[in-house]
C-alpha cells in the first residue's frame, strides 16, 4: 500500500545551519505530496505542497521538489531559525483528485539551538 | 481563516464508558472531514472520511461500531468512542477540507486516556 518514510528525529541544529529532512514515498500513480508542520501545542499546518513531478513547493524559506525518479520530496531550508523548532510531517494524497485522506510519515522533531 | 477546533482537548474516562469528540470548522463550510489517530512516536493514521449528510467511510481495520462518526452539518463532525478500553487511549485529530479542495485544515487534537 501507499506509505511515506521520513528520517527519524530528533534533528538538532544550530541557528543559521542548513536543513534537510528526507522523505520518500511509495504509491500507485503520482500522488500529491505535502509537508505539514506542528508547532508545540498547535495543530498541523500546511507548510508546502507539490502536485506533479518536478514541481517545487516553497513557503517561509522552506523548499521541497517532487522527484518522481527517486520518489522523494526532501524538505530543505538554507538558514534555520529557533522559531523553526517543531515537528515536520511528510504526507501524500492519492492521485485523481477528490477529497482523500492523507498518508503521513512518522514526523521529524526539529530542534534549533541559538 | 480556515480554523478547525476540537473539543475536548483532553479527556480521561473509565473503561466501558463512551466518549464523544467534536470537530468544528469555525470559519468555513467543510464538505469533508477526516479523523486520524496518532500513537506516541508514530505517524497519523487515517481512521475514516466523513461527508456531510452521508455515512462515513472507514479505513481497513477500523471498527465502525466502535468509532461512530456523525457529520450532521457542514461545520460539525463528531467521533464517539463506544465502550472505551485502555487500548483506545490515543491522540485523535480531525481535519476538514472545502468542497473540491485538496488542502486539509487540522484541529489541535484530543488526547484520550482510558483507565
């Protein structure tokens, strides 16, 4: 079945460091791909998404590119801030449109130290 | 905009009792709402999809008689855990989407502890 695998955390970085959180997926067809972020005490928020191969999603300095050939959607940011500390979830939704539930990875806890 | 609330945020109950969790879209009408369950250090697992005015669609392995879902209006869906047992203790999260919308807006979750 469909699945999402992302790197285990916690990931601890210093402020202004470069961030990569790996995410790969298995799916039938070409799903839509998402990164959600959960700040402490809050619900999941959509960070960025991509709906087809080679699309790049970006928001708040974060980027991820939909790589069909490697079935990946790695999250990157050039210079992280303390305020980026949160749990990040990679997710997919089946291709074909309509309202379908998401398949999530386990989440990666990111800790940014000043 | 696109705020989803859940109530209660946490609940403790005795084994054998039923617990109702509400999910509300506060500033939009949600044609579809989803219910997820999250165990510690695990991913969110989709339990069911509910569309306003129709029966919920449950994922494989989820007992529909155990987890009753009602989506009576475009702004409210409820999940009732019937005859709860300690193994039902978990974090339950709902999300809502607009008609034809791809983006899901998530509630803050409800932590259930069954003693």
